[in-house]
C-alpha cells in the first residue's frame, strides 16, 4: 500500500530554520500534488504549502516569503524548508499527497512535531 514517511521535525528557536522531508512509497503510478498541512492544538488542520507535478506552488499567506516547498518527481519526495520560524508556526506538520495507483487517492503521513521556542 502507499505510505508517506516524514522526517525533519524538531525544536527550533524563533528566527531559526527546519527542513521537513516526505517520501512516498508503494505502487505509485504518478503523484498529482504533494503538500504540507499543519495542526496546532485546538485549531483546525490548515494548508501550509502545496506543489503540483508541474512545479506550481501554493502557500498560505502566513508562510509566504519564509517557507519554500520543493519536490523531486523521480524520488516521489517533497520538502518544506522553513526559515524565520515564529512561535505561531508550532504545530504537527503532515505530509499530504494525491496519488494515482489503480485509483486516485489522498494520502497522509503520520505527522511530525515542529516546536518553536527559545
């Protein structure tokens, strides 16, 4: 079955940086869109950034200019470079992908904690 494996979360100071990674594995024909969502305690899960197969990107207003999403289609991988981190960026970050196998489905990673604190 398709799986998304995330890594790279952890603790950063305000103004610091972290880089999240996510790799999809399984019987994948193609990955349409890959992205990152986040969910802070007591809040709804929200889109942080997404990137289409052709490289077109979308960002939440709150992260524009600070976060950069990138992907490698050959490796079925997506990254999120997070710079100038703020306390309000603290959340569990989830990798998300729309993947074509024999069907089209939406898949989620297990989540990785990002903590921003001095």
